[in-house]
């Protein structure tokens, strides 16, 4: 026992001999003596205000929820009866550790929702986890980051805690709709040359949308300045009737475009905690999957199987949400 403990102590010292400022990025699956992150928190992470909002579960009827009416487990399993192979996945599911990057079938199902995306371009995360790890991977102290606001708090607060200068690009209120002021965005690009641009489209909470022409213009700005584009697309599928659906960020900007998606909003399945990060940039995907070893390690097996069933029945679930 003492001999084993001594050996473990030696390994532990060898893996932890770096100070935080010395940690460097390495590819996935390299030896444990290599570290994967070179960042320091330069300030506290503030209290997450919306999650502390009193009353989420203390009232009979909530008018402030951000998701659709949740689906029941019975309803989801009833949908699976039309595809016995998926019901069998549920019944014979192992409750051991799942695949770190996500169940292969789940990643395949997600990939089909995009253009020219392979399962290897997809990482499965809880949506909040995906935001957190993406910010850790993309920005550092001294960088500039433009964030469309108002927005989900972590889309700006994680970068701020890392010492990144966050420029808030506010959605504007017009006579009959909210809109994104692209002239203002161009001025911000010219004065800050940001490392990262963070968008939320369809926009929560205003419902503001971009045209495809506007999104292409934004991508052009990002290309010109070599800027990463992270788009929170969690509300994709809940556009107003008649409003064209935008192409995904990962598709229109394959070099540095990142899409965040998931089952919480349009599918009405927030309790599964299933989301995904999609990008053609394999270095980025490998980096956030490496960081995942320090958060959840892997996703819940029951949630992944139920997520596969949901995506197999996406048309019915999403159409019933509107």
C-alpha cells in the first residue's frame, strides 16, 4: 500500500508541477504529464442572476420560463415505439461511463442537422458547460470580445472573469421590431479587432433575427479580422412563422465558426441537459473535449439515449413546440 501510494505521489507531482500561468494546450489523448489550459481567472465569476431568480418552481403557473412546455418521459418513449431499435437502446442501456465525446449515434444524429459536418466535428456537453469550456478555450486576459446583449449571462461573464475586455453590442429597438445594428458592429471591429464575436440568434429575449445577408456580412467582418464566431443557436427552430431560418455559424464560417445547439428549448427537454458544440475546426473541438475531463467527463447515459430518440423524432417534437 505504501509503495503504491509513493508511486501515485510521484505521478501526481509530475502532473501538477506547472503553475497555472505555465499550462499549455496539448492535443486530446496525450500523456497525463502534459497540461491542457493556459489561462488565469482575473476576477470572480459573479452570481448567475437568472438562476437565482426566486419563483422558478414556487408557483402554479410560470410566465417567465425560457423553454417550451417540457416533454414527459412517457411521451418520449411512446415516440420510440415506432422505432423498436431505439427503444431497445433504452431498455438495454448500460449505466456505466459513457463515451467522453458523446454517444457515437447521438453525435451522428446531431451532425445530420448541419452541412458537411461529421460526427467528429461534434462534441456533446450540457449547454452551459459548452459555453463555459468554449470561453476557456477561446479567450484570455488582454483579448477583446464583442458580445451581443442582452444575453445569457455566461456568454459574457466567463470572458470577463478571464480578464478579457468585453464590448457589449446592444440589440436595438426599432418601431416594430428589435434589430442588430451592423454599422455599430463594424465600428467596434475597427476599434477593437476582437478575438471573438459572440451572437445569440434567434435572440433571447427580444426575438431579434438577422437576415442571411446580414449574417454573411458578419462572417465577412470575422474573416477580415481573423475573429472567432461563437453563435448561441439554442432557440433555433422557434423562429416566427414565415421568418427564414439562418444557416448555422459552423457552416457559413468553417474556419472559425462555432455553433451551440441543444434539446432544452425547441425540443422541450431541458431536464436531459443535452447540448452540443459543432465546428469544422478540429483543433478547437479537441481542446474543449480535453477540458471536459475537468467538468463532467462524460454525459449521462440515460440522457444520451433519450436525446437520440428525440432527434429521431425531431420533426414531430419541434413542430409541436410552436
